[in-house]
C-alpha cells in the first residue's frame, strides 16, 4: 500500500513536472521569429510535407495589381488535389469538423475542393515588433475578461496556454491598422432566393491611433446602404478591452426618428442587424465581444481542411447569384487547404445566458483568425455551422475574409457576409482620430 502511494506520488510529480516544463517552453518568447513565426505559429511544415514551411507569407501586391480590378490570384493555375463529399468524408474525418460532415450528410451537393496548402498569411512589421516586445509582460485580467499591460500589440498571447488567450488573439488580430470595407450580406431562403443588403464598415484599432481613449481595442462604424427600407441606419461601437469593467459602448442612428440613441443591446446573443434572425451580434466576424459568458477550454492543435486563399471568391467577374445557391454556397468558387488550427471549446458558464450552450472554434495558427465554428443549442444539438473563407489581403498586408457564411441547420437557411464582388475596393491604413467615431460624426453620417 505504501509502495503504491509512493508510485502514485511519483507519477503525479512527473505529470506536474511535465506540465511545468510545457509552461516554461511556452513562455520562451525568444522562439518568436525563430522556430516560431513572429505571431507564434510553428514555422516548420508537417512531417508528411502536406503543410509547408512558413517563409514570410505574401506581404506585397503582385505586379499588375489594381484595387479597382480586384485581387490577382497567385494560385490561379492550381487544380484541386482532392474533393471531399459525403461519399468519402469518412476517410478524412480526422481533418474535418463535425459541422462540415453534417453539411455533407444533409446536402449531397455540398463538397470541399482541397488545393495545395500555401501559407500566405503576413502582417505589417509593427505587428511583428509589438507581438514580441510586449509578450512577456502581457497578462490576462482576473477571470480572463481583459488584458493587462497591453500597449500596441495585436497578438497579446503569441504562445497561448489557455483557451481564452486564443480567443483574445482572434479578437485583437490586426486588419491593416484601419479598414473601410464596402460589402454585401444577406439571408438566403431555402429556394436560394435573397435580397442583397449592403454596408460600409470602418474599423480603426486603438493601437493605430494617436489619441485613443483608455481601455479600447478599436472603434467601429457601420452604415447600411441597402436595401432601401434600411438605408441610412448607422451603428457606432467603442470596443473596450475589458467589457466586464466597462461594457461595450454602442449607439445607433435611426433615420426614421432622425436621432442618435444608445444601443446597449448590440452585444452577446441579441439578433444581428440585417441577419433575419440567423446570427447573434457576437457571431459577427466569427466571434467578437466580451468572452465572459463562456469557459474556454484549449483542446489543442490539429490539422484541418479550412477555407484559405480564396482569391477566386473575391473575383469581380462573379455576381452574387453565381456564389449563392439553394442550401449552401457554390462550392466551385471555394478553396480549402490543409492547415494547423487551434481548437477552442467554449461552454456556457452556469447561470450565464446565451442561445448557444457551446461553441467550438478552429483558429488558424498563422493569422489567429477563426476559420470554422460549430455552435450548439441549449439541448446540446449542433445548430449553426460557421465557415470563413480566408484570403491574404496583400495590399494591407493582413489576413481577412473573402466571405463568410452561417448555415442554420434548424431553419435550413443560411446567411452570407463580407462579399465584396460587386462593391468598391477595400481601403486600408487611413489615420483616424476619436472625433471620427463620436456621436456627432454618427449624426452627420445619418443625415
């Protein structure tokens, strides 16, 4: 008995020592830019050679690029190396998410065309500099609902040890310092019909501004320009770093009332604007806002087929009717690749309220962007499947969405976001001040 206890203690100490060793390894920030990329991904490829080494990504536009003509596809000549459908998904299930497989089961026309993996993600030099300079000092605030000692970094936890740290990396990731995006989003009915909604969004990161207020991640303006019955609505958000300490500050301009009103409901699981009940406010951009209602478990890292280098989806030659089809997006315009992703599982805290009881996110190691999400209802059933079709926006440079979709398995409808095919070019890097994101500015936009 005594010998058994001694052996048990020895095993416990060995496990503890192993855990401490892993933490010590994780805290070695000298690896950033060496064996790890500047933002914390494994620089090396995988043993099979199906994921290549990261060699800097694509940080400059190719010759002949013109924003008005859309993004040139560096991989236009490549052909799919694999097509996954319901017929062969069992052979690839270790590299698929439950939501992807469920879509294949339900819709015989849903398939994934897999192309050679290209690790294109790259960011501005400042993003790399601050990620390394600040990493050793940045900590989670109590409860994980904020960040302490962050100054300029967009990658607060390049070597994460907790699930909530990965979520913060996604929330904080850089989109070019500032971005103005003209995009289309619309609910799609079961027969494939839709009415296009259009918006102009401007985001400026506090770290990119000369006069940001304390406790800010970014400032956000959203102006609805179509359809006609919604045109003129404008939303303004000041996004706090710690939303438990200071809840999200939001306002709306209502063109019917011709006045600005506070809008505290633009958060958590309240219905998203123009989404016909198909997404919550914190569904936007795959996930946004305070992480405080969930316990976030870091499941680990895996290789997975995800939407990547979707230059074809950005083509100005495509019309929205080419992309949107009954039941799901047209798979012939979508590109999937094998990449390493962090898997994070969020479980609703006891006593907390949200329509999703569980959310599982698959986060690209090279960009910290969520590229897939499976979201579950109160009974634990798979409800909504989120796909993000990532693309390297080399004129910023940053990694962002060529388009996003949420499939509602219960309603049998889906919501498309962030398409830009028929819109004006994205604008990056403009300098803004806090005055540009004031309620007075909101009122002027509404008029």
